[in-house]
C-alpha cells in the first residue's frame, strides 16, 4: 500500500486507517489486476475505487444501476472538491452533452453512468476519446441471472472492454453466493480469477427470528422504554405511515420513509434520523443507500424480505459501531403464504407484460418508432385503472421491462432544478444589454452559482427570487424564457415519479424476451425465496452460521447470541434423559434420513423442546448431518455421500 493512498484516505475521508480488505483491493487495482471485491454492507466499497482513481491519471468510469446512489456519491465528491458527474436515462440532453464535453476534456475524475446509457453510440465514442483510469462495476451481482437483482444491460459491459483494453476492472458487491461469484468473473471477462473478500461475520449482531402474531405489540414492547436508534422495514408504503403514527401515539420518536415521498421530505427525514432528532424510522427498502449511521441498535423486519441477500444487507445496517445490536425478523403463517403469492405475482405472463408495454405507449401517446429518452410524469394507479390492469401486475410488468432495458421507472422525484449557461461571458453580456429586464436575475445567477458556465448546477428558484426581489413564479417564467432563447439551459424540478423510454417505442409483437431468461429468472427467484423460508423455519442451526454458509464461508463459528443459540443454552436435561433421547435419534436416523417433525412424532416420552435441544447439540457436534432438503441423518464416517 502506497503512502499516497493513506494520505488520500486521511485528507478526503478523514479516516486514519483502512477497513478490512480495502488495502488489498486498492493494491490489486493499482497493480492493474481485474478484481472482484466482496465487502459487506457498510464495508466501504466506494473507497476501493475512489482512492486508486485519485492516484491514477485519467477518469474512473463507475457503472451502477442506482440513480440515487450516483447522485449521492457525485454530491459527496464535489463537497471534497473532486470533479465528478453522472449520466443516466431521463437526463436532459443538454445535461448529457455538458457532462460528455467535460469528460473528453479531462475535467472529470469520476464519471458515473447507468448501464443503459453505456451502450449508446455517443457514450462509446466519448469513452474511446477519454483517458480512463479504472472501470468500476458497482452492484456487480446484477450481471448474473442467479443474482438477486439481475439486469440484462449488465451483460453488455464486456463490449466496452476492447475500447479500453489496458484498463483494470473492479467489480464490487455486498452479496454474492459462490455460484454468482464465478458467474460475475466469467461474464466480465476477467483475465484471471481474482476474488478479494472479507468475512461477513458480525460478532456483535444477534439475528433473531420470532414467530409473532401481534407484531405491532412487539414493536411497542421493544421500543417503548428504549432510547435507541432503530429501523423498521416493511413491504409497502401505506404501512410505513400507519406504523409510524402508532409509534408516535405511544410516545415513541418516529417517522416514515418511502420512494413515493418528494426528495426534500426524504432528505429531511433521513437527516433527522441520522442526527438523532428522530429515533425510529419505518421504511420500505428504498431506505438504505448511503446510510452510514454507526449506532443503529435494532433493525426489525416487520414483513418477510424476498431473499437472504436483501435481508442480510438490511439487517447489516445495525451495530456498525461494533456494540451489541439486534436484527429481528418477525413472521407468522400469513406472511409465508403472502410471500409465496407475491412470488407468483412478480412473474406476470409474457402476454401481460407485452400488453402493459403497449398500453404505456398509448397512455403517453407515443407513436411507434419514437419516444427514445423521453420522460413522463407517471401515476401507476391512474394507468392501471384506465386500462383495467391489476396494479401489482402492472408494477411487476414495468419492473420486468426495466430489467430488460426497455424502460426506466424513477419512483423518486428530483430534489432540485438545474441550470447551465452555454454562452460565454461576452455573449451573455450582449444579451443583457439587449434585454435590460434580464440583467438583475442573470447577475444573481452568476453571483450565486459558481461553475454555471462549465456544468449543470443545482439551483433553488425560491432563493433566487428572494435575492433578486422577485416572486418565484416570475423567476420560473423568466428562466423558461431564457431557455427558449438559448441563453441558458434550464431543467425544472420533477415532482412526480417518472417513466422514461430507453428506446423508441416498438410494436408489441417486436418486444422480444428470451424464454430462457424468463425461466432462469423465475427459477433463481424461487430458489432465493425457498432459502429465505428455510432460514425462517430453521430451529436447529445458528442463524449466523446459516447466513455465512449461504454466502460460501467455510465452517463459520456458532455466534452464541441468536435466538437458536440462546435456546440451546437453555437445555435443562440430566445426563440420563439426554443420552436416552440421543440413542433413540441415532436408531431412527441410522435407518433412513428424516425431517425434524418426523423425529418429534416418533419420540413419545419427551416433549418437543427437549428433542429439539438434543438435535441441535448433535448437529453442532457433527453427530447429525443436516441435508439441503432439511432432512437429518446420523453421521457415518464410512458414508462419503452426505451433503
């Protein structure tokens, strides 16, 4: 590790030491190696490409599907006086041209770009004319059909590599099973396998799964007398508001958060929670990107997550200060039935997906062959009602079309309007002379926003109005007039969710989906759901061990603090009772593998809890083997075919 890297870490991030594995990853990138970095949530993935990019000459290209993350990281880099910009579908064409011009001129240290934009002819031309230092692929699991968020546009990333053949590639993810790890490296054409990862073990975090019919009562009991910070995850927006209101009525400091709130409200609520002004935030999975709050004591899943990957990421936001913390997952039989129903609904028939796509074109009155990069305010409830679609099927069809790269669905509205002055100062002065009424407002723009001649700047019309002693309505009216006169390029704030067509509208008969893609996605999703249900129903094995084994860690330790481990510590059997149960289990399992419920039904003289305690001990001490199908068998050293 070069001393320069450590200096950069101190000066830009204020940290005196790197987190585990960051140094090794940075060294690998600086040595020019293709690298796959597996770091848990909160492990500092962005530092792994940002530090070497600041050492190397040229621009680091960062590919990510998360528009909110792009905006957040670009804003943070700019705060540190590092030149960065982003390109994503839905931006005004003048914004895109401005960013590309700065990239070609070498004025950017970081260029964030969405996978859909990466493959336009303009993007390829620009990349070919840039000096690229690193190609960083964030959320790299998106390239694998076996990953939990597969996105077909990621498969085309390798088409960029011949344009920049000597540039090292850094792929980053927080969640990848062993199969997905191998798939990522194969799909990204790694010159040679190179995986650097740290253990995902969290010794301070207790994973507890609780079967609970009165979930709201559990929240009140857990949070009522606590002054600790907590996140409660739910699966729908309405429930975020309802639960937050119940908590507040019971004198618990709480608010709610979801993607349907306007950007200003979301920002304020996240800030209030981060600074400790609010203790509990009830949120959908939209809450998570960029969270770096160390002292979260509880993460509670009120609803079942749809995969181990998403659960692990969200639960991992607790206890980053390494102090004792809990991740609680609440469930009941209704939740399991609902999860299975939602799985079926998340894969609408191909005919429904095509009909939704065709209806969207009609809804926005887009002729076939046009509409590329056009964005529209979108009310999904109104759309579904107008065309008699089930709203859940409409949503899942749109998400499938988004994964396939046809559409971009931006559920979070923007926070600021944007402004750029394409004229030089002499031409702008000439315009103000010819238009005396424009002088005051344009002067305030120059005075208030530095850099407006080189890139798009976020502006606040209300603040401009106050400084120019005008009404906000007059400021907006004049800005629109200046835009029409080509004096400025003005992009007003978006207040509603946006739907953007990534390509020209196609005839529905030309909407082609690979049946293999569809079936593979469905199969992979079903495997992930079953893994989640197995985790919930597990009564025998340490929760932490199960999670770590899922992500490929070999022989992880029993945590001693999860609900299963705590139950094991409560064994209250004398030696004779224990040995009696052990011998019965050995005899039963020597005959053939059996499920736990079969063992319980066969052993009449002891209660269920006692039998489960003994089975747990036997598994932990390698006397009983737990197979992938949840059956159990007695360990026989001569039998080498066990899982």
